[in-house]
């Protein structure tokens, strides 16, 4: 999703206009580019059986990088699914407590686990398994966007105005799309570059843990960097120091998401 801004307005005026409409906005994440990068990495790293089963359920003519964005578009038709794309964790939390932070099970960590189970058992109607897979492909990516495990009071950064490269937007949009778009526009080329810069030791280390662990990891990144390294003032102008750190985290999170999605797919179809 491209940031909404109006170049003829002062940055603060644009930010106010933009932020005023966020409360009703769907919970987009990573944007199409980020999700396509993650999907390409996952497809490359998943085993032959997982790739074959994906092709069976999604259709041979449907590429994984094209199917991965389906869950975002569904929010317009089924708005109740918007809650499945994030979890809010308070700033003073010492651990991920799903009983407190997701008591009704309507959050990203629980839903991703639920959809993994549906795909693994394979006893539902084919259409239900296909839907579960599409959600799983998407939510595992979402889970690695730090602000999808951000704070409730600012709606995961949606209510924090910032300025990036002279453009007014929310902190959420910076992490959602703007930082990814700074990597380039060719998802295949970006995925290949990230994969080439990743060692086998990193891949093995990143595949450790589970959905709970990875959710908490994202929250810590949000607390320590996405929020914690913000400059003072409002709107907050993001300088080079912030962008260098944030870009490195985004690249790593995209790569982690792809590796971990591949791991989950291989567990679904061992």
C-alpha cells in the first residue's frame, strides 16, 4: 500500500489528514512487494513435497507470490478478518501472554497456528484448506513486521506521524511499505540478493522456535527500534541513523519470514 500524502501541504497538515482516516483502515502489512519477497524466499527454501502440495491446492497456474496477498484484499469483503493480522502487546510486557493479549483467539499468532493445523490435518473441504493456506502464507509474513506486534494505544504506529524523505505518513506506513520500497521494485531480484547474503548458519538459527517465539521477537524489535529509536518532536523526521538501522532489520525480517514460512510448509507436508 503506497503512503498517502499530499506534496503541496506542510508535512504536519498532511500527517493529520492521513492519520484521521486510519481508525477504519484495513490492517495491511508489508505491502505487496514485501509479501512477494517473502513468498519467493519460502518457495525457494521449501522442500519438493511442500511445493507440489502448494501447487495442488493453489492451482498450477497460480504462483505463490501472487497468492500471498489474497488475505489483505479479503479484509474489504470480510472485515472481521482484519483482527487476525496483528496482536497488540503492551509496552511493559515481559513476555507474550496469549491469555491476556489474545483472549478471544482473534490475533495473528493464534490464527496462524490455527490455519497451520487445518492445512496439516487436511481433512476439511479442499476450498477450506486452500483458504487456510492462503491465510497461513500471508500471516507468517505479517508476523515478522514489527509493528504488527506493536502497542494498542497507537494502533501499531498508525497514530504516530512521521516524515520520511519529505513525505508525511504514519510510522506504520514506514515499516509497512516505505522501507521495503527503498530496497527496489523487483521482488525477485530483492529476494535473490537477500538469499545470497544469508549464510546456512543463519538459516538454521532463524528456523528455530515457533510462532509464539517469532511474535515476541517482532515485538522486541518494535519496542527497541521502531518505537525506541524514534527522534523527538511531532511529526518525527526520520534521519539516516534511524533508516540505516530500520533497513537492516527489514531485510533480516523479510529473510526470516521466508525461511520460517518454508519451515512451516515442510512441517505441514513432511
